[in-house]
C-alpha cells in the first residue's frame, strides 16, 4: 500500500486551525513573524454603505389606469422637496414627517342657468417640517377658506364629506406656514401666515383660529370655531361658526350649520345657515340633502340666496379616488328691483387624496 501524504495533511490542519481561531501561530512576544489568515466571503459588506430606506417612497400595489403611479410620483415629488428644504435647518430624520403628509387635488365642472359652465381646480396640501419646528407646518391650498369652516367631522368612518359648492374665492391660491399652538382631539388653536395669488397679484394674509368640540355624547356634538384674520384686500375681519350634529341612526346624521363673517370691506355681516342630512350608504358611498340660506346685513337685499341641493359621493376603485355628482335649485337676488328667479345647477368632481392615509 502506498504511503499517505502525511506532511500535506499536517499543513492543511494547521491552516484550518489558524483560520478557525483567526489567531496568529506564533505569539507576538516571540518577535518572530506571525502567520495571519484573512478569511472573507462574498456576503461581507461595510454597514456604512447600506442605503437607508427612502421615507418618501409609498407602498406599491396593483396599478389602475396609471393612477397609482401618478399618485406615488406626486407624493414623492412633494415629500422630497420638503425634505430637502427642511434639511437646511438640521439633521433630524424625516420619516415621521413623511407619514404625516396629507393632500388632495380635485377638479370639478359645474353648470348654472344664465351663467354657463365653470371649471374649478382645488388643491390642499399640508406637511410638517421637523427641523424647522416641531409645530410649524407648510401648506398650499386653492379653495374657499370660508367653506372649509363648514366641513364637518365624520361621525362614521365610512361616511365621506360632501363638499359645498365652490365659490369665486376658490380662484385664489394661498401658500405659507402655520403654527399649531394647541392640537388636541377636540380642541385646536393655530396661526397661519400666507401669500395668495389673487387676480395675478400677491396678496399677503394672516389669521388665527380657535376650534373646539363640546357637549359631546354618543349621538351628538356641538362645534365652535372663531377666526380673526387680516387680508390685504379686505382688511381686518372675523368669522364665527357654530355647528350641531346629531346621529339619527347608524347610517344617518343631521347637521345644523351657522356662520357669520365681518370685515372692514363688507357691509355689515355676511352670514349663512342651513341644515343637511348625511346618509352613509356603505362601501365608501354617501349621500347628502341640504337646504341653506345666505345673506348680508346692511345690504340692499338682506337674503341674497336660498336653495336646496342633493349630492352623491363614492370611491372609484380606490379608497383615495373619489367621485361626486350634485344638483340643486336656488333663488338668488342682489337688488330690490330684481325678480327672484329660480336657478338650476349641477356638477361633478373627481378628487385624488395623496399621502399615507
């Protein structure tokens, strides 16, 4: 039988022992060169080179006519821009702020007798800036600021808010910063300073608003809103709103709304009151029947308009894609000698919500 290769086996055993222990064969104190074995694998990496997750990236799902991709791109573009701007003021991570981004874009078409077709684009965006301030928010919006006072808090998760008809002030785009002094579940106090694009010109404005819900029960609640503002085209003014909501049954909610506004540019108080019945139809569907009256004190005609409106709203394949159709009758009048004629109107709108909602 041939002799086995003993010396190569011994050498291999020494190498294996050295690699397993990562040690040096000779003691460093001996002064002789040490044998070092560097063992590496393809999976070794520098932890500093691992890219951190993008806080502005949104979850991907099944695409729907390219709308999912467009919504993700819109969110990422806005989030990345705000993150870049906020990075000038510190190194705090943007993960939590990215999850708090909220916004919506809505496009509507409305037809009115003797007026014709009117197209409206509404935008609302609210983001936080953690490095600039924990309580400072940046916002952009294009819609009626006074109409937002009349938005109700949903009593049920499945009930969608049916927006009031747009007004001429919806043409104004405003952007600026807001500060949250008080932010609780049933109470808030915030300050906003902004620039508005109005008729092609910049119009600065500022306002402070206090909002509180009170006398809450399982089926009802009151809501009080007080706002003091200054606008370059109106001067100083204030708006007071008082709403009452009552849950008739599980799918039905009735709301009584009241609002009055005074400014240095108006004759007396402009006011609006009415009652609306909301009904949840399940699966992201809701309906509204509303009757309202509006007017202005010290005006030639104290009751400027009154009318009724019905609306239907539902999700369109996605929880963030909403469609609404509405129609109504009203009876406007601006001068005492005018005859109060009825006016039929109707419209539809598409709304996209973006952010981690």
